[in-house]
C-alpha cells in the first residue's frame, strides 16, 4: 500500500518502530523519577530544567544522568514534602511495582468489517496506554485479518505494530469500512479538523472555524458522530459557536462588536450561562451539524432551541426526517425551572428522542421560486416517556429501538434499572407527532435467584444487530459481573450470551455477522479477547462457543504474571442481617461481595473496597489499581451493597433515604461474614472508597472506630449540609437523604432544619469517635463533591490530633483519573496501608 503524499502536519499514522521497548523503559524511568522527587526538583536549580525537558523523548542515558543530578539535588534539599523518612524504601519499591501495572495497555473500542468472502473479515481495535510524563492517555489502532474455517475455528493475524492516533479526539469508521473519520479538536482558537481517509490517502480535510462551531463532543453522553448509509454526509454534535460578548475600548462600550481581535479593545463577560457541571464546566451548549464530506461544507441543523442540549445522533431511513437524536432539557430546577444540573453519571436527567431534517436535503427540496417556504419542523418522538437514549434503527428500517432510564428519572436516583422500548417507524417517513412506544424489556423489580436482574446499559454498539435483523447484542450488569446479552426485540426474549458458569466479566466489542468479538477479564486475570459463535439451539435459546484468540499484546513482566497467578477470587452472597418487614422482597435478597486472596495465605491483611454512586457497581473485571493493592499482599473485600446496579430495582431503591445506615450495615455484615468463616484476620483491616465510597469510608471509621487500622478516601462526601450548596448535583443530597420524597422537596435554599438533618446524616457527625489514620486524595477542580468537603473533615481530624495525610491535585476533578493523579493516588494508598497494617 503506497503512502499518501501529505504535508507533515497531516500525520495520520505514526508506526511504532522496534525501539518501542526502549522508549517505554525510558518513560517508566522518567515517570518514577518525576513522581518521587518532583518537589525537590522544583526547588533545585537543575531540577526545574529537568522537569521542562522531561516531556521530550530522551534516551535512557540522558535520563540516567538527570536521575543522578536530581537525586543529588534531592539529597541536598532533603526529602520531598509528605514523604515519611521511614517509608522511603517502601515508596520507591511500590512506585516501581505500580509502573509495571500502569504500562500494561487496555482494550478500548473495536470494529469489524465484512469482505466479499464470507470466511474473511477485517478488525480494527483501539488500544489505550497511560503516558505519565505527558499526563495523558495515548491511543493506538491495531488491525487484524480474520479468517474462519469450516470447522468454526478462527484465526486473527495482527499487524506487527500499532498506529498512534496522536491528537485525535474521535475515530469513526464508515459503515462499509472503506472510509475513516478522524476528529482533531483544537485546544486553542485554531479550527477543528475533520479528516476523511480512504484506503490509501487522505481524501479530504475539513477545517471548521470557531465561528461555525467549537470542538466536537467525543464523550459517552453527548457524543454523536454518524455517517449516512451512502457515506456522503456526517452528522455530529459540537459546541455551539461563542455567543456575542460586550466589547469595550478606551472610549467605553462599543456598540458594534467585531469577531476580529483588536489590541485596543477587550471583550467583557456578559451574562453567566449555566452548564452541565462536572467535566462540562468549560463546554458550550452541544448543537447539531451536518458536513458534506466531498465539498467540505458544514451546515447547522436549524430549529433546535438553545434550551435543548443534543447528542447521540443517528441517520434514519426517512427522507424528510433524516436525523434522529437525543435532547436533554435544561428545566431541571425546582418545579422544572431552568437549571442545568450535573449530567455525567446522572441518568436521571429527563431526555427524549427527536427527529429533524437533513439541512442539505431540506435546502435542495425548497422551491426555487419561494425563498420563504416553510421548513420541516423538528418532531418530538417520545413525548410520553421521561427518558429515551441510545437510539438504534433495525437493519430493515421498520422500527427504532432505544434504552430508557425512566425509573431513574421518575424516582430521582441517579442511576437505576433500565428498560428497552421500540417504536414502529412510518413506512412513508411522515411524522406528525409523538410515536406509540412499545415495551421490549421491562424493568425487573425483584429477580429470582440466578435469573435475569434487568438491563443496566452504559452504551450500545453502533450496529448491534445479528443477521436476523431482530436480535440485538449488548453489554449489561448481572450481579457483580458484566455480561453479554442478546435481546429479541420482536418477542422481548433476553438470553445470556457470555458463559453462564463464569464469574469473569464480559463485554461485547464488535459483531462479525452472527459472531461476537468480546473481551473477558477478572480481578486476577488481565483482559483477553474471545470470538463467540452460535453452536446449537436448546429450547428457544442459542448456545455459544467461545474461542480465545491470539493476543496482540506483549505478556506482562514475570513479576506481574507471578503476582496475578498467586491469587484467587470468589463471589460471595451475603445474607441480609435482620431485614425489616417494611422492606420489599427484592431488598431482602442477599447482596454480593468479591473476595480476592492469596492462594497460600489465610493471615494476610484485608482491604475493604467500596464503590461510589451509590447506584453503581464494582464488577469482577480487571482493575490495575486493585491488582496493585492485592499485589502488596492484601486480601480484597469488594462490597456491592444494596443500592448497587445489577440486583433488580427493589434492592436498588431500598437505599435512598437510608444512606449512612443501610449501606454501612451491609459493609459491616460482609466483613463479619468473611471473619466468621476464618477468611481474614479481623485485627488488620483497612478501607478505601471514592465519592459515595468515601462517604461510607468516613462513616465506617466513625461508626465502627475499632474496626479499621487505616483508611483512604478519594473525593469523599463528608458533610451533606456543606455539599448541598456547592455541588453540581444538589438534588442528589435530597434524594439520598429523604428517598423518593426528596425529589419533590429539592430547593436551592434548604431550611436550617433541613441543613441540620443533612449534617446528622453525614460522616462528620461521627467524627468525635474517629481513631483511624486516614489519607485524603482530593481534586481541586471537583464540581461533584467540591474539595471543601474533604478538607473540612481532614482539618477536623488534624484539629483532634489524629493521623491525617492530605494530597490535593490542583488540575483534577472528581474522577482523579488523569494518569499522574491516578498513579500518585494509589501509590500513596499502598504506602499508607503498608505503614499501618504491617504493625
């Protein structure tokens, strides 16, 4: 394949040469140096220059020289701030081990494209890897030729090297796989670029200036980048162009504003506009656009109110209403007053499906003699459903399927059991209003033991259909496992496609006609790709055969492999202790915990791990952070308390109104369960959690002060009365405090009585009983649980003379998921636990 003749700034694919091992060795060494002596280097004269040049790709030799100079500077200046002199060796040892886990790549998305030969196809897989020095994630593409034999065996022939997608925000292949869209969002005032690639060349590059629109949305919520079937147009969601601002000069206010920069004037701020909170505070309203990939022309889809934020656009089979998309209203305040509340992780924001015409087709259909002809109006398709997202048309275009979080919207819980619905799409394409919605998979309230607990869906494939055109394949949660499901949208029948006897977690990556490319992992097993094929039919469901396919990734180091092999895990069903008669049946069922332990030891210290949400789940899938913790010689007890996803709606809805008591008791019940069975040493137990998991962590060290020898909290909820006035989700405080009634009494100005109740429900109300040494890891730009919450609690601990350590990451938000913050967080958790659990 000849290389396209491109300008140097059109670097689509940078092949990784055989020196990649040398480079990553350099990266690891530099990252270790940066993170262990950064404070000292920042003060040393030579240290500052090292930090500036360390971003560049330097040789091992130059790193070694800088390492020696920096270590000498660190010796002269003393230990970096916060490093305990007695734990220096432990800090160095754990930092080296953590890097072994961090440099292991992870599998992202995948696409499979058919060929004329039914026994061959092509696969493309995206791979991610943390770049500690640059503090960002690097993304690569890896290609494979797939060949299938008559005996149903499959062979993947991987390309020898991945291709780096440097500066690429989104990768979207066309339906046929003959074209590839690369989105390059600008970080400054330069235009956004859409690159259209063919098999051998760059076919077009579209530069879109800021006055047309800003960056394309490439996140899991508003992202909507969709090719039409003819592969001539692309619909997408991007930030609207900047709104006009007042302009001033030395004479005062300028009545006529200009988009051109003028050194003798400046722009004011104008009115403040609400935003969607955490991760979206600097983003403008998402709006809908269509690009002609041949001419490069971009047009706005008109008629959409600025009170609607759009996303997840797909092309419809209709000629008059070509675009179907999701829109969220900003009327989320008290009594539906205009107010944007935080939306990331919040499925309880009302949304609906809409249809609108393609602006290019609409323009072409206008009578040339009547410039004032009416345009086709936007239509709301799901007016009778409070939530509708992830729209997908059936292959024959006869019906539109979507997921709904109506239970979350109606109850106020930020996440809940989903349902699946469909609408019949008019054969003539004419839409005169809201369509009749039919149920496909209803909400499961109380699943029988081992039976389907409901749909918990965080995403759908762009084309999720098997060849019958009726069966959709998706990933969901089933207890403490991620599973692959098939749903017959005609009959509503749901089947579990991933192995029934597996406690591993499975996710669908792509479909290859009637075959499935999936990834499977466990807390003690790194992700491995599998190829699934239907083998037989029993009763009304199909059985699937799964073949492990050759891995394109290098094996982890012998040390990491040995540590993983030395451990085992099991799913534990924890009976409810003394269930109340007032609880619904589903809330009386056992919850689950995942127990990880060393094969040859029963006396190891134990770390209790708690997820946030609270309506989320810790699945059994691989986690480098948790692998690093049990590699230190700890057991892990990962508790999915009632209120978690994957156990039916009644169990989930039992928690709102009972936080700080029911969830706390569930954790202590799980701990008592493993203690009584002799699985752990109850005298050496630590606890770690983030967000609501941090709420539980700080509650537990107050309510059970003799139980935990150490604790770590990441952006914890410690004081609801403080949080309610500063968070991007104030209604969460009301819902979790009062239950379903909290949705109706939410207000921006809670009474003194309400604030007192918030305080009593909070961990800070138990702080007088706390004895446990606690580590706090906080993001200064966290809008979900602002940094003041953790700081107030930590400062109170210090005020009381308790052992406390605080690390604040100035540029990080709620997730603390930037590579450096994530690395330093778990490194300090590991060292903190070692300090107190080795005594």
